[in-house]
């Protein structure tokens, strides 16, 4: 899953495919707390909190393009398929 934000525009990608996008999103980093997607229409994205762990979290200083997201997905998929059992 990749969450990309540029200004107030956002895109959510799952398995390298864009599944949600729009405008009106806010986010912030304060201490050890990260807020992503504040202000998104809850009818389109009903989950407000995550109750669990996040694995392989990466934070970039800019929004990623759809092409970059697809490339990252292919790289991660290849790494997973090559992992020893």
C-alpha cells in the first residue's frame, strides 16, 4: 500500500494500482505520531484508525508518480518471491 500526497491531492495505491484519489486531504508528522489522510470523505475511505502494525514503512520527501509506485511494487514483489522459505 502506498499513500501519496501532493498539496491537498491524494492517491492511495494497493498492489501498484491506484484505488482511491481526490482532493482535500491533510497530513502531519508530530513527534512519534503521523496523521495521514485527515479530511478524506469517510464514505469513500471508511477506516479512520489502524489497529495493528505497519511493516516496511517508507517516507519520501515528495509525492510519488504512478510509474514510481508501479516500479516499487514490482521490486517488492520480486524480493518477496526470492525470499528463502
